[in-house]
């Protein structure tokens, strides 16, 4: 498990660690207490990935297009 704070992780880092956590849990080669800690970290990593994906989707949705479908700029995104 990484000591990096989840809220500071990029999407890619969070996804890579989530995959590692899932692998450890699937193998079942960790003690019960460690399994619980891994599960909790995995749940938090999942939330981080979902949050980063939502942010990316909102940024993409905020791109305005002209009549030909070309990007013309960005619309302000509420809450940012």
C-alpha cells in the first residue's frame, strides 16, 4: 500500500493502486486485519477514480463548438 494521500493522487496513480489492492484481496494472501485495511483503501481509491473521471467529463462537456463542430472555447463550469 502506498503512503500517498488518496486525495492527492492522479487518476492514473489511484487506478494503478486500486488494481494492486484488488489483486492482493483476490489472492487472499493477507491477514484479516490487513484485508480490511486494503478493502477500506480500495473503496477510497474507487471514489477518487470516480471523482477524477467526473471532473474530466465536466471539462469535456464545457467545451463549446461552433457550427462546424470545431471547439471555440470553454464555458464556465458551475462549482469550479
